[in-house]
């Protein structure tokens, strides 16, 4: 019985994280530019502790990846809820291993691109120029990952709500069926839009709460 509430809670968090990222991008563009410059400077400055810098930057990403990974595992377990304990255990182990290898392995590899770039840039000739290119490309790669990750948050979060609220699921399936061969794409789009709406509502609630308690002004003063 706890699977659905856990899914909904995790889905709400994913929607909020996605909406929060969009809100930051739209209304805090100057801070975003400063963060990009800080990122490039850190990659090029040999005195900057890149390990500490990266740990600080990816702390939030790890938290979100953990929630997303947990959602995948819970969904997988829900699909075999009627199976025997041994089957459920096997599915849990297999999915967990796959998540670790694919999600965290990929992220770890991408995060280390800048380290490779720094090392190669110390060499001369074409190798050094390639290292410089890797350093310049790292922020763009991370930005692209951020965009893909944000879209995934809305799709997964919205999909969890649409598939666990009967009337919403029925409504979305009806609308998607009207698009014929684009039914699957339409379903994904509707799930994503629902995720955006849920995330926006949560962001508004949190923003109003912060203003009422004075935390919003305090946060601005810190920036």
C-alpha cells in the first residue's frame, strides 16, 4: 500500500526540482551567468580544488538522481508486486545494478571530462588545443545534461501522477487517442505538461511561504 504514496511524493519532488530549475533560469539569469563564469574559471585555475568545487556543484544533482533512481526502482517493484519474493528480489538487484552502472557511471564519466581537459591542455600542439576544447565544452555538456534532466523530471513526475489518478489517466488516454499514430508522443507531452503544472504550483507555494516568513528577502540579500 505504501508504493503509490511513495511514488506520488517522489513525483512531486521531481516536478518541483524541474520547475525550480526553470524558475531560476527565467528569473535569475544574471546569477546563472555568474555561475557559468565561475565554472570556467575553476576549470582553468590550477589553484582551485576541483574535487571540492565539483562536490559542491553536484550535491544537488546527486540528491535528484537518488530520488529519480528510487522512483525507477519503486516502479519496477510495483510491476512485479504479485510475483514471488525471490522474483521481486531479483528485479530489485537487477534494476539497482543497472541504475548504478548507467546513471551514476555516465554522470561520473561526464564530470571527469574537465579533469581530462585540464591534463591535456598542459600538453603542446593539437593535444593541448583538444584539452582546451574539452574545458570549453564541459559547461555546454553540463548545461545539455541539465536540460535533458529537467525534461526527464517533468516526464517522470507528471507520468507518476497521471497513471495513479484514475480520472486523469482516463482523460489523457482519451486525448492521446485522438492523435492517432502520435498517441504515445501525445501521452508523453501531456505527462510533461502535468509535471510542469504540478511543479509550478509547488514552487509558487514555497515562494509565498518564503515571502511570508521573510526568508525570500534574506536569500536575495545573500546574493
